[in-house]
């Protein structure tokens, strides 16, 4: 066995029942991430409409960029296959992972 084989990432899927349960948790978390993003965008738009001076200082823009970076990081970390850790991207996975072909939903 070479050194490369020892360092290789294990991408073999685990227990199918556990993978389905973890996928449901991640899909629910993903829905919450989008709901929070939409609420933040809507509240920012309403705040900008009624109090445009609030978003003019540089600290408000820095906070907005920080929120977007945290949301993007959570998105990248969460929306992966529980079996092989493949990132799903913008795809809404319906039945199986395109990487390891494990069944995700019934």
C-alpha cells in the first residue's frame, strides 16, 4: 500500500437509513437557511426604503457582507451528500446522490 492510499479520503457510503435521516436534517437546515436569507433581504429592503440613512455608513455594509459570507459558508458546508460528501451545488436532489448513487429520499 502506498502513502497515497493511506491519505485517500474514504468516500464509501455508510448505512442507508442513517444517510437518509442525515439528508432530511440537512434539507430542513437548507430550507431554514433560505428562509433566513429571504427574511434578511426583505428586512434590509424595508429598512432601506423607510430609513435609507441607516445603510449608508461603512459598518452597515461590512455587517451585510459578513452576513452574506457566513450564509455562503454554511451553504457550502451543509448542502453535501451525507454518504460521499459531494457538494450538490444549486441542484435540488430528488431521489439519489449523483456521486455515490445512494438513495436519499423515499
